[in-house]
C-alpha cells in the first residue's frame, strides 16, 4: 500500500498539516458538472491548541489572582476607613497590593522600616489558587497527557508572572517600595511548582506518577508530611496558650496604637500561622530569635530589652520554663511514635528493609518540609531579624521525629509480626 503523502499537506517534518475543503466547479462540454472539493493546507500563525492554552491561562490566572487579592483589598479598605485615614483610594490599593505581594515572599519597604516576613496563610492561599489555575487550564483544553501538563504550566507561569510583575510596578512608589524583579522571580517559582501540581492532578498524570513510586516510598512521604503538619498544629496550640496567658500584655500593646489598633490586630491574625512555625522551632529545641544574637528556647531565653511593638510579641516567653515546662520538648518525639505505629500497622505487607526505607523517607520528608517552612517564615521586621534557624531546626526535627518513627515502627513489628495478607498494596 502506498503510504506517500502529498508534500503540500505535510510540514517540514512529514507531519500532516491542518487542511480545509474548498469547493471548485468543474466544466465539461461547456456546462458546469457539479462541485468537486479540493483539499488545501492551512498554516495558521499560532496553532489552535496553543491559542486555547494561553487563553485559558489568562482567564484562570487572572481569576485566581483576584480570588486572593479582593479579600485583602476589602480588608485593607475597611481597616483604613475605620481608623479614620483619608488617603486617596489608589494609595489604599497600593497597600493592598503590597500585602498581596507579601504572600509571594516579596519584601515591602514602608515608612518606618522593612517588612520581609511572609504571612504563611497568604502563601498557602496563593499556592492553592495556583494549583486550581493549573487544574482549570488543563481541563479547559481537555488535556490528558504530559504534553498538555507542560503547556498548561508554561502558559500559567507566563501569565501569572506577568501579572505579579505589573502589580509590583504599580505598587512601587514613595510610600511603598518593592522590587519588581523579586516579585517576578518569586511569582514564576510559585507558578511553576503549584500550577504543574494542579495540572498533573487534573490530567490524571499525577496519579500515575505517584503510583510509579515504590509503596514504601509513598508511605514514608505520607508519614513525614503528616508528622510535620501535626507538629505545626501543636506549635499553633502552644502559641495560642501563650497568648491567652499573656493576654494583658497583648491587649496593652494593641491599645497603645489607638484607632490603629484594629489594623495591628488584623495584621497579628494574619501572622498567626507564621508565628506557629517559630513555636514549632521552640518545641523542637533550637527555638527562634527576635533580633541579632537573641534566642527564645524552652530551657533558656536571651531577649533584647525592647521588642517590636506588636501584639504577637507580647506572647513571647521572657524566661525559661520550669521542670514541667520542659515536657513540651517531648511533643515532637510523641508525634513521631504515633505515626511510626501507624506506619507499621499499614505496612505489615512489607519486609523489614522496605519498612526501614519508609522510616528513612519519613525522616527526610520531615527535614525538607520543616526547612521550607522555616525558610519562608524568617525575615525582618523593621531593622530586626526574626525567625528560627533553618538548618538547626530541620535537622533537630528530623532526628527527633525520625528516631521516634523508627521506635514506634519497630515495637509494632516485633510485637505483631508481618502478615502479607493483612493490608492490600496501595
């Protein structure tokens, strides 16, 4: 069978080009004899699929950016007018844009100093909406392969990076100063990571890719992430108890701002999850710092005489805890034992070496997750550096939780043994 193709209908690589049927009348013996259709090649400037991907990316990126920005804008306007400020609306919008850029870990310089501590809750909101942007884009083009995932990720990254850069240029002024290049870089990194994640999940490729990993690796990663999340929740709980016990100092600081106390209170609420990461470092041992050469730990506290005048700092411990207070250091190992038991109970179908591989994977996952959390929540408030030491905190948490996971898993394995039919492979 002859497989040769008309060269007019193929591109330079021999692939079939888009074609369209064109009617043409034929004349025989001086009379029109019906209509014959001739197929001709069409060479669009931009392929239809590419146009569709970028059109979808513009819509999804813009919408998901607005979903995060509009609540910030409404909150800023409400607080601004409640405090009796009379600046023009464009100035208020600049401050709202600066708050949105903080959610991309972009430092903001305002009158009185620099704010370079990212609110973890805004980073989580931005990341989640980028996941949805990637998912909605690949769904719009009905993508079901990795080529569609790549195209959707690229399109969302280009559109979202452009939007973040434009906002940075609009925000940058005498009252509020930001670095557009930093906004572009951070926006691109967030878009690449989380838009790709959303596109993979929506296309089904993420499920296939996940199940290509060995079962012990998947269980270890899950154990590490759950351990980190529960430890962060414990840090938030300890921080909440500290704020409740120091309620008088917190209220006194807020009252010192007068009508601006509402704005300071809202700002403190936004930064609660960020301070929760510092509390996680406090529970694990290394603690956190509020200024150069300072340290806040369970067993020792070294603080400057004057802390930043923010309500959250009113809950910072000013003295080491007593004997009973040091029991807080046992929270991360207790979490590790709990999830080690869970891992062993779910992994009775694994031999000892794969089970130990899952424990090692959980340890590495904890180290990476904690390092990422500490990295994005450290920075500067005014001229004072705040946050936890990244390497020390991640290493300590990995050792404490990893050793406890190993202990819990080994105790369960030695007491219950291994039964191949006790748990189906995931």
